[in-house]
């Protein structure tokens, strides 16, 4: 990462003057000459970007007619501001005469400008992120050259540049990417010219500090020429799916409605239910974001969109993979990627809205609100809305489309609540209910996911039981989020090479396996296995029309309220499903 030094510059024109922030004062001379001429002065000492911003803001009231200009008053305000933040004010204003030759600026300039006009609208990106985005389109742009072009666009008023970590109106440092105000720490980063304040909340998206600029688009958003509606290929909807489709389309057409909850049981085919409104919105030239919390689900979702919308170009963004289509109307991304967006979308669709890490995360939920245009709409999709969502639905504060029946018409498998003694740290043994469950898989021609509340328990059960059951011709493995071989294990489990997987809630949702039974051990750990999580895990079973049934066990030392509530919630959905089946 390059750290640019920023200088304060004064541009004197016949009709007045302006104070700017520049990575290269000579560029101001080149730009001023190109735009009618301007006399350029700069402060001969550089500043960190955040401080240059504050000096610029404090000096703006001193800018008036050229005849009123006073270096003395400007220097006084500059000194007052720098002393407030314990920074030296030593330096002087010097006249800038030289400017770079056009060849230094025009190498690939026009092509880069065209791409930036497509890539940057709706985004908030650092120079390093822009370099990578341009590279994915096939254009290699060194960061130092790109910074000069970006500054030219800043001077033109097309792009806005701010320090990634800057000062709020009352002088507190905060992150301009994620909004963090508390976890901002002073650090000494390698190659950085000054000590800098770093945000520790969104570090997984790349280090952001008060020395790193964020660029966003200020010009007019490029219009997309709307052609024919994208082709949509879907299987025939069931009666209850079609009813939800009609409700979603009605919500889109209702100008006063802003939020819709699609409440659908696990395996109801809720994702495909929003594809018709996706088609309508795209055909109208509207920008749509389809976001989910976990990257594993993004991969599957992107494949389903490619199958349902053949030939549709869209952008895919998640950690480890980015397929950017400049100017595309549809973006499919994890919720963490939203931190790199500005208000941009007409429609935001959130699948698995109650999943980790989105659920209960103020930073990510604020990002969801931020990326939506003021007149935009949001659609949340989940099988397990919490009490607050259900309350808003009951009070009609939000629109609701409910699908209580799976697409194949079978009811949800009802979990069996099993109370029995389980191993502890002091006493290890194989519970009889677990042994019988695993040994019965071969006879039933099934495979099983066995969920445990912690990584340590997953590794302990997986390690100790692997040898014992493999002697009986059962292929066992374990996985969790820190397992480097998890993709390979999931592939083997899906193909049948593995018959049993011990896992955390990593596989709670998003992936479908046929011939599956499920057991949850220590299901009374309510901090991990909430009512909603238990319902989601139970929903892994019986998802296909060829295999609509299966066994679900909730096993614990005691039967917790969450276990009872999860079973009761499934019973209520099955009751509604029976009523709906009478009308079809």
C-alpha cells in the first residue's frame, strides 16, 4: 500500500481563489493551465489527509473576493488548527511553477476515466481497491498514476476524496467506511510517513486509516440503456409460491411500501420467489442488490441466478472472489461487501436475513440502510424471523408474504426432544442415542449432520469417534469455520464418500443434502442454539421432493425453553400448511 503525502494548495483565478488538497501541487498548475489559467501556491510541508481536511474546512470562511485575501489571516487559522491537534505549523506558502508533462498523465488516461465512470458510482473504495478492480477488467494501473488521475477528477468535481478515518464535526475520529467511533487506535504502520489512526472494526476488508483516502463518485450516475427484459427460466410455481410472487410484485408496485418480509419455511423455494420481481426491476433499469451474510451461500446463489437468468451479466463480490461487470444493474454480495458501497440501489434483497454475522450486527445493518436510495425498497427473506420481526408484521408496520409449506407439499419434519446424559470434560463416553443414530444410517441408507455448540466439542467428538465407527464401515469427519479442508469435506459428504459430519452451526443453512438426518447434541446451549437456529437446523432435513422426510433429534441434559419453542414453531407452520393444502 502506498501512503500519499497531501499538500494544501491555493488556486488564484481572476474571479477569486480556492483552497484544495493535493497529492502533487504541480498537478494543480497543469489543471489550472488547461482550464483558463491559475496562479498556484502551496504550503511547503505535507499533512496527513485528515488534518489537511480540517484545515481546509476551517479556512473556507476566509475565502472571499481576491481583493480581501490575506496570507496573514490564513496563516493564523492554519497555525491555530495545527496546534489544536499537536502538529507543527512550521512552513511557508511557495509559488508552484512547474507542472507534469501531458505524457505522464495521458498514458491510458482516457480508458481509465471510462472505466472509473462505470466502476466507481455507488462505491467507496481506496486507491488499492480501485487498482484491483481495474485489474479485474484487464487494465493494469499503478497506484501512483491512478492517484493523479483520481485527483484530476476531484478537481473536476466528479469524485469526492475523504480520509478513511477522519474527524466528525465535533473533532472525534471515526471510520468513514463502517461508522466505528470507539475502536479507533493510534498505530505505527510500516512505510507510513506519520503515526496514524486505524479502524479495528472493518480491518477484514483491508486496513483503513487516516492516511488512506476513500474515493466515491460525485458526478451524475451513468444511465444504463434498458433493452428487453432479461430471460427468466423457472420451474412452475406451486400455488403457495405463486401467491407469494404476486405479493412481492404488488409490494414493488406500491409506492408507499418500503419493507417486505418474505417469511417462508426452510425448503419453501423462497429465493426463486423473488426472481420475478428481480426481472421486473432490471427491465425497468433499476439497480438491485442481492445480499446474504455468508460467502458459501453467495456462491450457491450466484449459480442459481446464472441458471435462472441465462446470459445476464452481473457482479459477484465476496471475500476471496470478485467478478465485476462495470455498469451492471445487479450485484450479488456478502453483507460485509456493503461497507464499500454508497447510497446506490433501488431494491435491496436480503436472503437469510437472520443469519450470522448480519443478525444483531449494528455495523452491517447500518450498511444495509446506507446503500439504499431514499426512495428504495428492501425485501428481507428468512424462515425464522425473531420476535421483533413478527411483532412488526402483526402491527402491519411492514408488508409480509408468508409461505408455510415447502415447494414439494410435504410438512416439515417434527424434531424429537431427547433428554439424556451427555459427556463432560471429566467423563467421556458415547451416548447410546448417538451410537444408535449413527449405526442406523447404513440400514436406512442415510447420512447425518451432527451439530455441536463449540469448535472444541466438534473436534473432540470427531476425533474420538472416527476410529470407533470407521471399524464398523462408517466414514466420519468433522469440520468448522477454521478447517482448511472444509470445502473438500463438504464435497465428499455431498457425494456420499462421507456418511457423517460433526459440525458447528457453520452448516446451519444454505447448503442442501439429500438423504439427510440431523442430530443436535447439547441442544440446551441457548447462547448457540436459539429457537431460530434450532428451526434452521431442523430445516436441513427433507428438502427435496425425492426425499421429503427424515429424522431430527434435539438431544440435551435438559429440555430448554428454546427447544420447546422451536418444536412448537414448526408445529404451527405445519398447521398453517395443512390449511393451505385444502385450497389447492
